[in-house]
C-alpha cells in the first residue's frame, strides 16, 4: 500500500537522522575538551529563590564552604516574593559571611518572566567577572566553583555543567525517581556530547556559568524576557548566535545534585515547563528544533510501523536501543556514574512515548505550574 511505503520512508529517514545525531554526540564525548586552567577569576554565584526555606540553608552551607578563595566570590540570593522564611535564613548567613547578599523582590515584574527578573536584578547587583548559577534545591560539591571556573579558556563565554537527581538508595527508589534520574542522565549526556561537537543545543540553569561581558553583549534577557521559561537554554542560543564559544564541564567536582520530584505530577510539571521552550527554538536555533522534532518522530513512527509491518518496526527499535545503549555506556564511564542504573534504561524506553507525548502537548500550550502560579 502507498500509505505503508510513505510510513516506511518517513520512519527510516527519521531513524537514520536520529542515529546520525547520536553518533555526532558520541564523537563529541570521545573528543571532549577536558583541559583545565588554574586562573583565578572573580565570581558571582547567583540563585533565584521563591519559598525555598526547606532548601536554602543546605545550599548556602555548601556555597559558603567552597574551596575557592572567599575573596574571589560573592553569593547573591534573589528572593522572589517569598512568603516563608527564605529571606530570614539568607539574612542569618549574611550576618556571618560577608560575601552573602540578599536581594528582595516585592512585586511581580511587568513584561518579563519572574525568574528572569530575579536573575536580572541579581546580575545587575553583582560585581564580578563570571556569573555562576544554580537552583535553590540543588547541592554543589566543595570544589564546584573551582572546577567550573577551571573549565574556562580565554575565549570561552559560557560553561554548562552536569546535574543529576539525588537518590540515596537506588534499590529502594520509586519508579518515578528512577525514571527521572535516567531521564536527567540521558538529557545531560546528549547536551554534553552536542556542545563538545560544536552544536550548542541545551543546558540547565541548575549548573550554568557565563562571563558577565558575554551576557551584556547579548543584551541579557532583553530579547527573551517575555518567554516564561528558558533563562538558560534560550540565553545559550543568544550566545550561539553571537558566535561565542561554549564548553561543557566534565570534571566530576563540577557536578551538582538536585532533589528528586516528589511525584509523577511534579515531574511532569517540571518537564512541561522545560518543553514550553520548544516553540521558541524554531526562531532561536532551527537545527535544535529539527533535532527535537526528529526525536519526537523517532519515538512514535517505529511504534506505528509495528502495527503495519511488525518485523521492520521492531528492527528499527532494536537498532535504536543498541546505539543508545552504547552511547549511554560511554557516558556513564566518562561521568563516573553507577553502572547498575543502566539496567533501568529498557524501562525508561518503554515509558518514554507516553511521557514525551504528555510533556510536548502540555508544553506547547503552556499548561504548567510555576511556584504556585498557573501558566497557560
């Protein structure tokens, strides 16, 4: 049938294109730049926080105990209209540590998303050469600042870092926690491979750094201020379009840990918020948009083919599994991740279609909740 021929052609094209990208990412990981420098630069660690009294103490404890010289970095917490004890905790630290500062935001900003507004105000109040970002529910290691700064070369404008969820006992973790952890790993391995291959597709504000002068040259968030999300990946695209060099930090001391989602609802809400950036990529980075479309099609077309020509659909799925598994094995080795987690990959793969369909549709229409505010 003509429809079957069209389906086969589309599936094969999408699968081959996806595998081509995967091989490029793998090559990027193999040829990764792990050169570190010993230059000491001044750093402003910036965190946007809202109602984070349960997390901010642990984060600040980690930040004030960094190996980096206290004279070379400041910590700025932008408290975005919190109604809990977030500000009190930050002020408590500020009385003991001279490099801890609090910025209080009392009102909702006009024509700019809340988080971008908080970050923008903090950056404007900062005084150092490099901006280093994480989230209030993340925990960096003792050598985080030192390792991220060491990744910079003279021509580097931005450094993206690795992040994963904290799971104390993998065997006792819920299916939701394991799925999220595997999804995080796959997402960051792809981002690391892409960046190392010269394709600046994505990054995360959970672990991100850029030069202040590069931020100023792209006019900060001005061109993307009306996007609800994307203070990280969309900013990366602005820097890419300026021709700036971006690197990924591979040193294990540069990694950060973030809290696991408490439920499937919260996980889907977070991923939906991230997916809301998809529609902007067509303008910001058309190739990234095409790649995301290929991933989407490559997830579903082989499944459709299973119901028409089962052996061909199954064959394409198995080839994908083989290539992805080899990519993951390399990534697990490079990032020194526990290999027992790889056993969850087949389960992640089975659950992925429903997950991708949900977050894509909800993200496109903007149905997600951001810190007690419903958007969409």
